[in-house]
C-alpha cells in the first residue's frame, strides 16, 4: 500500500461511515418525532384527563418536559407528521423495537395505541401512497416535515416522488438519467394536468 492508496481508503471509510451515521440519526429522529406525534394524538382523543388540558395541552407539555428543542411548535409538527403519515407505523415500530436497550422497556401499554391506528384513514389515502419503507428509509425528517405541511394528498405524493427521484439520482450523470430514465416518465406538462384535474375533485 502506498500513500495515495492510504488516502483513498481513509477517505472511503470516512464518507461511507459518515453517511451511515447520518442515516441512522435520521431514522431515530423520524421515529422519535412520529411516536411523540402518535402519543399526542392518542392523548387528545382518548386521554383520561384530556379535558383538564384542552387547547393548552402542547404548551403545558412543553413546560412540564422542559427539554430544549421540544416546544409547542415542534409538538404541532410531530402531530402533523403522525396524522399525515400513519402508514409509517410498522417501519417506526420495527426500528424502535430493534434497538436492544429500548426493546426491553416497551410494554403492551406503550405499543397498543400505535398498533391500533385507524385503518379507514389508510384505505382512503392508499391511492396516493408511496410505500412506507421508501418514505422512512429514503426521505429525511426535514423532507417529511416540509411535505407533511401540504394538505392535498396528490400534491404531497408528487413532492414525495420528486424527492425520491432526487435521492435515487444523486451523483448520477445527468446525461445517463435523461437517456435511461427520463424517457420512462410522463412529461412535466402531463403531470401538471393530472394534478390539476385531481385537485378539482
């Protein structure tokens, strides 16, 4: 091994493991925030003492927890993430339960509300759903937060797909993408017409 080879190996190790670490942090962040959103919604709908908190729930939660970065605005964001992406349930549970430390602390009481997510909402949304594993593993928490703010499911699906395409083609020579993949996609004009038509309904 010469010096250039050493530099190359160290550089590859750094790039690969840094990307893996970033991906792991993102999965943990998405899981944490989705779960918090799930429990907030569960409490708002079925909490024994929910009437005592009413509109002030998130503010009181922020004050009681007193954890930097967990505030009323973020709790609203987490709740929206959960409500928009209930299909992430299995991915999040699988990820959380796979962690050895957390697996032993999970009780039936902890997982029951998550396992009972209303399936009627999911059936309604399935027409426009990107598979949950792709959303969970390929989109960053920031992507999910931005996209979940879009109310229209058709527009949301469009942006999810656009983000997934960007992820899949990152680092790919644009000419190769155009030659191999662009020809398979409908034109931007067709996509816009389709979305406009769907929005009218």
